[in-house]
């Protein structure tokens, strides 16, 4: 049997798409092997969000070529979309496909095997207005299923290359979203993570349909216990979305709301579509709709021209919001973006100090958030055993995205169980198994008496 091996770099969307591509290979009769094994075909799904994403992608491509110089090496994903020429120059790369037309990969393999010439299958993403359907009814080694609902982004923030690698916003047909959600629930998944490049922008390219309407339809999917929104921009938190979240029994108490900066002047240079006061107002409304809500976020430090005063504004704003966790990034000069050409680039040593300060603050805030749930009973979906030697130690996430470790048998993996948090902490909390849940209860009332 012909074998295929995959390596995925980057975000949840890439991981989802790798599963979709694997599904296509499976239907063609391929057998999947580990990436470190000898394989007939290697598929590398690349990332380009930073320059180091490009570098890592090139390293992985070269690793596959070294592993089996006779293999067919296919490169896909964001770096493949933005820099196909660069990738084609790597000796041993046979096929380059970007972030669309992945179904053509098999005709490209055939073409390459006939001609022995490399194939560049990358076309202009900006002309694409159609969502590429990829059915993923089951995931490899996952207890939480991702469900990709949209593609692309229309925002063009000054630091971001993504619109050029993913194209403009395209939404998946609502019927297909509900159909796949139903399949995933039938396959045993209790939780669905809605993913996309600009997830809550879903429906902005449709006439009479929007993200709030999709959430309402997903609420009706029988057997689905948890709906997790992977990311929602402050500008997309409409009153209608808040209303749906308020009424929902399934949307979990965790939302990732990217901030990027807590300084209005930096936000303006980034071309973000909100001010700090607008952001704060939206967060306040969300916290009313979902009491106990864990808000996580992304922050970029050292954006061109960021003064000490602007950084302190960000620091203070983060404290004011009280996030449950932050992802902190030093600004990376992404070739081809307006921010890369801006004056007053911040020195690396200053960026490093600011990253360090914000990570320390994030750790402190995360511990404070978790401490609110010490001695409480929460619902957890165990995802895996910690390791072979601790076969009865499971780890999973609560609905409000706290990672909990507790003793339990492997048959509990993927089920919803009640766990009492005995010792809060970050990044992991200790707990004690209470019992298996038959059906989850209302997501706003998921703290129980022990």
C-alpha cells in the first residue's frame, strides 16, 4: 500500500485542513504513517504568520527530503501560497499547492510521476470567492473536534500577511456546517471548536445570514454538548451575538478576544477596528451574558513606534480586563506588510523585556482566575493520559478552559465528567474525579456542590 506522512505547522485551521487532506488520501487508498518514518509521499502544511514560520517550514521540508529522497514531497498551506517560487527552489520539492484547490493534489502527483518535473499548483488567492469544502467527520487522536466554518480575512491589519495567504473572507454554506456538526456528534464528539481565519466574520459575505444565526442552528444539533468559538474579534461582538450567547445552553464560558494592544494610538497604527473603550464595553457585556467567563487574548509588543508610555497603557489595560491567559508575541517584521516598512522599529532587547513583563502578568492573572474555582466541581472532558507510567492520570479541559489533571480510567476519555478542583494553579490544576455526566447542564451553571 502507498504511504503518506503529514507534518502541520501553525494554527488550528492548518490542523483541521491536514485532517481534510488526509481524508482525501485515505479515500485514494493511502496508508498514513508517522512523519519520522519512511514514506512514499510527504505532505507539509506550512505557516507564514511570522518570518520564523517560513524558516521552520523550510526546515521540515528539508527533513522530509533527507528522510526519503525518492518520496514525492508536497508542500501546502500559507507559506506555499505566498512564496511558491521560494519553495520550488528547494531541491527535492515536487509539488506546491497553496491554501486552495487541495483536491488537485492527486492529479499533480500523477503529472509529476510522468514528467519527473516539479509542479507549481498555486493560483491567485485574491480571485477566489468560494469556500473550499473539506469534510472531516473524524479526527486523529483528538477528543475535541474542530469545525472550520469560514476562510480568509478582509481586515488587512498593518502587521498581518494572512489576507495574502488566505484571500478574502468566504463563509461555508450553513447546511454543510450543520451537516458536518451532526456527523462529528454521531462520531462521539461532545465538543466542537468553531474555527476559521476570521471565525466570527462568518456570514459577512452572505445576504441574509450571519454568525449569530449559525450559532442558533448549532444549538439545535442533538447530542452536541459544548460549542467553543476559537476566536471572536471585538468588532464582531454584536448585540445579536451577545443575545445568542446569553440564551445558549451550549456555548462555553471561554472566549478568545484578540486585543493586540491596549494603547489606542498603537491600535490605530495597527489598523485595528476598535478602541480600548469599545473593547472594554464588549467584554463587560459578554461577562454579563456568561458569568465566570474566561477571556483569553493575543497581544503584540514592540509594534513600530511603541513608546514606554504606550506599553504601560497596554499593561494597565490587561490588568483592568483580568484575562484568564494571554498569548504574547514580540512584533515580527513580516516582509510585505505596511508595518515592516514603518519607521521607529523597536529594538529586540526592549521587545524581549516587554514580552517578559507581560508573560509574568499573564501567569499572575491566570493563577488568580483559576483560584476562583478551587474546591468547586466543574465539568471536564478528559483528553488523554498524562504518560505511560501514570496510566490512571488523565488531563482535560473544563468548559472555561482550565486544564485539570486527575485520577481516572482511560475509558473516561472523551466523556463529560464532574471533577472537583482540589488545588488551583497555572498551567495545570489538580482535581478529583466525582462522576460521569449523562447529559451536560446549562453552561452558565456549571459549578456544583461537591
